C-alpha cells in the first residue's frame, strides 16, 4: 500500500530535530483537537461503555475538561507525568482525554505489574501523580519509594466498600473539584502524549516517549486500511495500558467517533456474550483468545453477525483457527499487523483477505512508513532475503525517557532498529521470522528471558538459569526454565519468588532442575538451541499424555 492510495496528502517534515519523515499534511494540532472534533460531530453518540456507566462524546468532553481543571488546581502542569495503574474502564479513557487536553504525559502501567516494577517506572519518569484502581492498592509502593509522586488518586469500583487507601483522593470526588470553564492549551503534535515502558532485556524496562503525532498517524492507518467508521463499536478486552489496546482500540475509536466497549478481563464465553448483546463490530485480540472463543459450546448458534473486524497481532494465527473462524463467522474479516511500542503500534497491516492468503505475512507497509532490511554490517539485503528490520515512521518514539545511551543505540539515521529478523518480498509483503532480542511471546505478553534469568539467579541455591520458549497450542508459547542448582530446590518456591518480583505472566510454566551445568559452547555461552529442543520434546511428551 502506498500513500497515493489514501486521499490524504503527504509531505516530508523535520521531526524532533534530526529526522525527515513523511507525514499527513492535514491533521489535528494534537490529540485533544482530534477528540474535540469527534465531540463536535457526534456530541450525543456513545463514546465509552463499561460495566458501570455509558458516556456520550459530550459527557466525555465535559468530564475531561473538569478533570483537567482539577489536576491543574493540584499543581499538575503541561509536561508532568501522570501514571495510570488502571484496568479497562471509563475512568481510564476520561483520564487520558484530560491529560492530553492539558498537555500532561500519561504513563500507562499494566495492572499485572509487581510493586517493584511499578516503583521503578514511577521513580524513573519522576511521575507527579498516580491514578490507581482501589483493588490494586496493595501494590502501590510506599511514599519513600516514589518520592516524586505528589498526588494519589483512587478509583473505587465499589463505592460501598471502605476506602483501602484513605490518603488517596477518590477519582469522582476529584472531578467535583473541577471547573466547567473552557480549557485552552497550545502545544503541537510533537509534544509527548505517553511514556510507555517496554520490558527490558537487561533487567530494567525503557520508557518509550510517544507523541501526539505518532498516535494520530497510526490511528489514521487503522481507520483507512480496516475501514473503521463512526458507527463501529469496538471491544477493549486486551489491556488498555498496552500499546495495542491504547492505540488500536481507544485512539482509533476516538479518531473516527466510534464507541469503546470496555471489559476488564478476558473470558471467552463472556466475550462472545458481549459481542452478541452489545452488537460489537470490531475487536483486537491475540490469537490465543480467538482459539479459546472457538472452544465455547454453542458458538454457531449465537448471533454474531455484527462482528466484522477481527484484528490480531503479537503472534501468528494458526491456519486451522482462520479456517474455523471463516466457517463459523463468515462475516468476520481477519487482519494481522506488525509493530512495537517504539513505533506506536502497527507499521504493517494486512488488507482484506490477506490474512488468509498470506498466512506467514504480517501485511504490507502502511503509508508514511519505510522499512529497510539490513544485514549485520548495516547493508541492505536483496529483496526476499532476511535481515534486521529498520523502521522509519511518524510513529517512532522521540526517544527513551532519560536514557540517552539506549536512544542513540536504537534510533539511527531516522530509523528505529527493531531487533526483529524479517524480509520483504517483491510484492511488498513483510515476514518476521525470529527475534534478535531473546523474547518469549506468552499469549501476546512479551517475556524477555534475560529479565527472568536475572531474577532466577537471585534465588538461593541457583548457580545458573536459562529461559526458553515451550510450544503451546493455546498461548503460542509458554516459559520453560532450566536451573543448575547445588542443592534441592522446590519448583513452587521458585514460582512464588518470581511472582513477588515480576508480573504474573512472567512466572515459569515449566521448571527443570539439574545438579549438572547447563550446556555451553566454546565461548562459554549457554546453548539455548539445545534447551529449546528439550523444551519442545517435553511439550510433545506432555501433549501425548493428555490425549
């Protein structure tokens, strides 16, 4: 797909001081202007639904305005970082709209992160405020660990319960402090909209600084390629704190004036019930979620005719899954894509029919984006050959927050070095074969082996540790850990140790403990290829026993 296929004129612009990037010439000044446009066009249309409330665009606008005034009255200024430790719900979207109105920077944190991970992110970005779900209060770090945080705001899902954090202001009470007077903020779209932390391969995550410009461009790509409309009702069931949920659902719907329907957690039967009763037209889910939906009894008897767009990413969709979905849900068009937090989500997308015709492809490059395939020496490889994918996009992060070394290493000559190995064929289809980064993709959640291995090395008795992917028909990959220990170790104690330090999805699924060293090559490096073979054999044996 080329820019000429869109009606939108494109021009090259100088961004962030040192990049020349094609951009859409006609675009709103910032995300607040984008939302205000939807408010003006569709004031009474539904913008957000969750289990507690329904908000029209006019109501979303009013609440965002009041919240912006309330936060400003408490000293939150443009450029200040405000962390969100929230599940999917109306409060999350109202808060984003308020922060983008006032020029503050949102820092979305996944609700499965541990207290240690949350403390690191808050301290690293020097967050001025934290807005959190009351049910997550026990993981909010103590004041001494997050000295920059001046304000705590609590979202109570059940107002009848005693507040778990009496020192925090309740979200809706804070809104009452706000003003209805108009808010005027002047900043352009190169201003930071979010800092989103990516799992680090060296033990600490990096904060990608994403701009209003990047969010708008990627949302427009989704709108044009997938054909989103103002009457779409899109399910937010993947975390809104992840770039896919935030961009491919929330920002896309605000861009087109559609409705975001929030679910706090995935449960296959509940998702199908929501699609049927709430007339959902689009959803973003990882392949494992689609597989689980296919296992729900009575699927063929449900009226899911409204569901027309099924976007997936983060892992390949098995051919059998695509075939079953086509059989049971003939009106559902599947779309794949490829991107990263650092690119503000997708830089390639599949077009109508491509997901089924090109099963091994993540689509073609979207307008304004350029992807080069380079070898280890930094030389472009011939068409169809594999190499590292270098990406230039208006969605590329400005930098990593407070990490100039990582920024210089990753953002080179206007491109972001993805660390992914892939190719582009003569027809423009992009394929991603492997990862230079050592990562496990567990049901769409990224688990970096080095981070997990560093944690395991701290467990008493462990001499060395290695984590590899184990194949799983539902999640795609599970985590298999190999430990060399000098004393007997209880696997469950290892899992508990990991849960105390890391997000729960990083907990090992399988643990093999040995009193002999792990295999190493002549350079002294652990031979993970050998361990992967063992993990595959273990998974195959386990599968055989269950059938």
